[in-house]
């Protein structure tokens, strides 16, 4: 019977409206007691004086590339990177090779994650076979064997009839649909926001209206079908306005996220043809960033994600228009949110933690994101005051393509625990 006691930390648990100096006693992988000055003898004691203690963070959008592109990332390396960032649960996207559009691929991901025993890995399945947007995949079968949602991820199903049928099917089985919103005829898969910066660089840009129209399409089809809809990585003023309006009109099954780079950076980060800044949706102009922050404040945006997208060097060290889309982010997401939202005075740290713990847990309906007595001990301990400079080359991820490489951030994970097992101690990975 293994026991651990985390002592003297500032416990912030938004699910239970808790924010005070407490001890947490863990026994056999679960939280047994939370109280002041716990005296029970423990096998290991962690002194969290001066730190905050939170539920392990949950990221609803990561690309761990396995199976098929293990040169970019694996479930093992991605999980260790997550641990370094205080993340204990992730939702993996289906754009693997082969595509996760059937039970066999879902089972492989779950089996591999269980073998590794690093973090909680929750896979998603594709909406259509091969992510081609033509024929609905085995949605119910994938959910039955462990997929927590169905998504086309980096693609928006362009055929409205196919998408509506998928949503109607999802509604009959209470399956969550996660939608990437893009009108491909407008965006042309450009990795730049259409605006003054793209003009200066002589690059084609993706207009915000491409996302705006697609968000409206998904909202209206979800309303018609009655399905649960989660909108991935929103980045535009029009998208936010549509989501806010839909929620005000009583669309209770609608949730929305923003990836941390979309409230922290503007498209000017791409100047000099910085290919780490190429992603979809693209990083937008200051006008859109300001609106996203307001949407975070008023809870139009429910949670934060990373869209962690590792690549090998040749995919990024090339001309901007030929570079791959995406940036790694699980090791930096908490620090980015703390630096650009809490430290900047936009929202309190409690709200940052809520949008990275209990809110994503509620969206995918898992019993995580809380420090409730009896819950599995998925716990992160952060030093809120630590100032550090991001060094992508030193990161745990195979991908070194980090948009925040070289940035000075505030706040860092010190310890990470999954199901009562200490996976990182004093910033050192233990597995």
C-alpha cells in the first residue's frame, strides 16, 4: 500500500471551489484525505510550500503521431512532454497513419498507452473513412472501444450533408463531435492570417471569414441534429461572436476551446518567415487576439488546448509556403496561460486552472480534473513565480518546432503525479 503526502501547498481546485493552504494524502493511487496539517505517516512526503497544487491538467487536442509517424512523436515521448508540463490527461487526434477511423487503431493507441503507464491517453476517432469527408466511419464502434469523441481534426467536413448525417448519428448515441472549422475554398490551407503581415511577407493568407462561416455551419447543423458539439481552436472575432450568440440562445450542448498561442501571439510572430508560426488556424492579428481574450473572460471559451503538433526538422526548415503546419506545446501551455492571462491581469489563476482541468473533463465526460476525496490522484504542482526561458531543443518532445522557443515565461511544473505515481519530481522526469 503506497502512500504519499503533499504538504503545505496552496491547493487550487476549481471543481470544489477550493483555494487554501492544505495537505493532500494519497493512498493506493487515490486521494484519501485533504486537510490542514495531516499527520498520517506516508512513504513519501513532498513539501509544496510556496507552490500551488492543482488537478493534473487536461489537454483536449494533441498529436502524438503514433501509429505511423513515430519519427515525429510517439505516445511515449509525447506523454513525457505532457508530464513535463503538468498535463496528466490528453485527447489524441485521429490523423495517424493509418487514420484512426476504426476499432483496430483505437485499440492500438489504448494498448500502447496502457503498456507505457505514463499518463491518461484518450483517443478520438475520425468522422469519415480516411478523413476524406465522404463516408461516415465506424463512430459507435470506436466509441464503444474507448474513443471519447469523433473528429476530423485538421479537416472540416466540407459536404454539409455528410456532416449533418454524422451529427444526427452522433446525437442518437450521445457521441461528442469535435469540429475543426474551415471553408477550404476560402482558406486555401494557408498558414498565414490574411492581413497586413501576410502582405508584407508576400504570402497568401487565410481570411477570418473562412473560419467564421464554418463555425456558423457547424453550429446550425448541430442545432438541427441535437448533437453535442465542441469547436476546436477558435481564433477569430466572427467565430467568437457566433459561439457567444448560440450560447445565449440556449445551445447548451455547444462548447468551444482556444489554443494558447491564439491568445498569446499575433501574426507578426511570423515576420522573417518563421515557419514555427505556420499553423492552422493561423495566428491572427491583434484585433482577433483582443476579442479572444474577452471571450475567455466571459466564458464564451470553455477551455484551453495546445494543438501539440510535432514535426521533424526538414518539414519546418524550408520555404514558409512548403512548411508543415503546427507547433509543439504541451510543455509550455500552463506557463503561456499563466504569463499571458493571469500575470497580465486578464483573469485570475483560478480561472486559468479551471479551463485546463475541470472544464475539459466535463466536455469529454471523464471523471478527472478534480481533487475530490476518492478521486484518482492526478496532481500537478507548479511554481507560479518561476521565470524561465523556453529551450525547445531541451524539451521532452521529439518535435523541436516550438513557437515559444526563446520566450521568457512565468510559471513551471515542479512535480507531476498520475494515479498516485510520481512521474516528475523537482522538474526531473522519473520514468
